[in-house]
C-alpha cells in the first residue's frame, strides 16, 4: 500500500502530461468548491451577482494555482499574465456553456434541471480539456535558444 501511495504522489508531482492533468483536475475541483460556496453565500443578492462573484473568484484562484502548481510556471509567467490568459479562456468557456444551454432550450424546451446539468457537464468537460491543452501551451517551458555556429 505504501508503495502505491508513493507512486501516486510521484505521478502527481511529475511535470509530464498525466501529472499536470491530475493537478489540473484537482485545482478545478477546488475552484468549483469555492464557486459553490460563494454562490450559496451570495444567493440573496440574486443569481447573476452570485454567479459573477463565484465565477470571478474561482477563476482567479484556478489561474493562480495552475500557474504555481499545475504547470510550475511561477518563474515564467507573472500573476497578471496568468489572470489575463486564463481569464480569457474561462470567459470563452462561459460563453460556450451559455450558447449550449440556449441551443438546448431551443431543441428541448421544458427540459428539467437534470438535463440542463448534463449539458453543462458535457460542455464544461469539453471546455476543460481545451483549457488544459491551451494552458499547457501558455505556461509551457520555452525551448532552449539555439546558438549560431561560428564558421
């Protein structure tokens, strides 16, 4: 059992795709918990302000944790860069979810909450995969500079 735990921890610490993806998912889960807590705490203000506050706070947290933990990019990417690029990707994801729900409502009017949650889960999963690939590129380690050969 200890060997398996050590192997899992080694995998989580690795900078390969699997390690980064595992950390990406963990950060996403944490950010979603923050979103849910803020949404519930601010629900009396209305769903739009609660959604905006939750989305903003969870996105800022996720972008920073991805910069620091998921992609180990602290020395290569500033906090502002991470927020700008990660925030842009988050906005694109919110737009995709909104469009998908609008289309779903047009195709299946009167569908229940479970169907809407399924649409959100599918779109969010797809957007998450695209976001992971994009952030891997944004936070990547630059290739070493080539030096010119003296002739």
